[in-house]
C-alpha cells in the first residue's frame, strides 16, 4: 500500500513519506565564509617600519658602494682642455708617494696627448711652506713639461674647494672639459663635483703607485663621502662653467 501522505502544517500541500526520505538523502551544501586576514594592528605596523628603516639605508649604501666601485674602473682617454691633478700631501716641497703617483700619471697622459695643459691643485696645511699645487707644478716642470703648460691652482683645502678654483680658472679661459687624475676610489665623488660645476668630465685614475689600489676600506670611506655630497654638499656647489 502507498504510504499515507504527510501534511505539512505550514503548507496546504501534502508530501509523501517517500518524498521526504529522498529529500533527506540529498547532501546539504554548506557555504563557508571566506577567512578574513587578521589586521596587523599597530605593533605590526611598527615592526614593518623598523624593518624598512633598517633595510632602506643598507640598500642605498650598497647601491652607492657598487657605483663608486664601478667608477673606479672607468678609464676615459678622450682629449680634453686640461688634465686636473687632484691634490695630496707634500712633504716640505717634495710630493708624497700618493701625489707623486698622480703626477706621474698626469705626465703620461700629457705625453700621450690627453690635453694640452696640466692643472695642479691643492693649498697648504698650517705650518707648511709649500702648497700641494706648487709642489706638483715644480715636479712636472723638472720632468720636462713646459712651464707654460702647467698651472698651479693653489686655493682650496679639499677636493670641492680645489675644483671650484679650477672651474673659475676654466671659465675665464673658455675651457669646458677636464680629465680628472686621482686615485680610482676617488673618481665617483670627484666626477660628481666637477659635473655639478658644469664641466664635461673625463676620468682617468692612476694605475700604479700608492693610492692606485681601491681597497675595501678606501671604497667604504669614499662611498660615505659620496653619499654625503649627493645628499647635502652638492647644493653648495655653484654652476660656474657654461657649455
């Protein structure tokens, strides 16, 4: 006999027992709500800021270190208006080993036709009788460079001041390009300064002698100095040479 109908009290329709069983046998699909990511909250934000504050300076320094290291390897041989020998210590009228290495390199560049003149730079320390620029000029003349082809720019106690003196001289003469002669690790910062002054800059660092090896310590110091120039000091460097 067929099962008696079951009357739904909420409806006027009748449903057979078999139909109810079939409905009950169907699996129920339950939709789970999507899990919500927990908000990091204030402590999490502080942690992210601390990590970023540590990593960002490291990334900036690392990038600058790579740039200073790569500039140390750049050797440009294009002709310019003047070879600029950046200053180093002198000992009572005699160039120190570092200065002598730079002067010898400038002499080689001059003989190879890199520029028609050489500019030596650098003032003197308290108690000195001679300037770095003057000692450099005299050494080059004794090596056979005509006196009229060597100019001593004696004002300046650091690289920036010395290059400003060179720029003022160049502007008065109409010179616009220079070949920088210094230690390899010193090239990035020197190029940045000279470019800011308006020069078309070539770099040709020393290859032999004292200072010609870009050690990790030297590169580290120059990277810090380069970052300080780019962040602060460059705004005090005027554009003097117009091209």
